[in-house]
C-alpha cells in the first residue's frame, strides 16, 4: 500500500514537470516571435488603441507603420541566411 501512494506522488510530480517544460518552451517561442515582430505588434496595438479612443488620423498612421514594419520583417525573413552572415543582425531603420 505504501508503494501505491509513492507511485501516485511520482506520477503527479512527473506530470507537473512535463507541464512546466511545455510552458517554458511556449514562453521561449513567444519571446522569439516578439523579438522578431515586436515593432509590428506594438504598432498594431497602438492603432487599435487609437481607433478605440476615436483618433482616426493617429490610428491610420499607426496602422500604416505596422504594415511597413511587417513588410520589412518579410524582406528580412526572405533574405538568404548562411554562414557568411551568421550572427549579423539587420540594422533597424
């Protein structure tokens, strides 16, 4: 009977450990995505906030800026990456 209780605790501990690992991997992926598309996300969030506040001109400008940043991110992603330019970051404009 003691072995059954110990086994149940180990299984719960294993499940919690697996859950923590999955959450950590999701967090790392989210950080990577935010680093790549952070400016675009900030501009889109700004456009939504300005639109809700009723400022159409600021909302339109923020939305346009988000589109430009998205296009810039796509062009960087398409660029050929290899050992010659490994570790070199693109300069932000």
